[in-house]
C-alpha cells in the first residue's frame, strides 16, 4: 500500500456519496482483488468496518458493492511479477497492465 494512500469504508461511501473519478480493481494472483477509489485526486483503499482491506475473489464480486454510486470510470490493474521471477530489480516505472472495464451499473454479468 502506498504511503499517500487513504482509507474508506462502504458505509462512509454511502453516507458521503462522493463523485468517484476511478474505481480501480487491483488483481493479485488472478484470484484476489482489492478495490481502490480515486476521489478528488486522492487514492483510497476500501476497507471493512474493522480496518482490514476488503478482498474479493472475482472482478464481478468486487464491483457489486459499488452499484448505484457515482463512478466515472473503472479499470482493472494487473501487476506483473515477471521481473521478480527472473531475479531482476524492481523497475522505477510500473509495468502494470491497465484496462478499462465496465462500470458496476453497466455490468450485466
């Protein structure tokens, strides 16, 4: 988690009803997803009421709690572990794969 990361719960989101610039699903091992939100140029990690990061097992499950919220864009981010696997140092610039995905309200699956 980045040093400048903020934290927010679903309850806080429902109460505040902010305009969410980006809903970002971070994929780890293709079976674990964390949700980050970009609101007013600040990045928030979504947590449960006990302060633990909310985790999901699929992109659909990760988007479901955010239906009905004011979200402008959604993206999936998959970090590559290739450099680490072959013993290379971490890159200064991320080699993450970023793809736009359907908004929660538009996902018909």
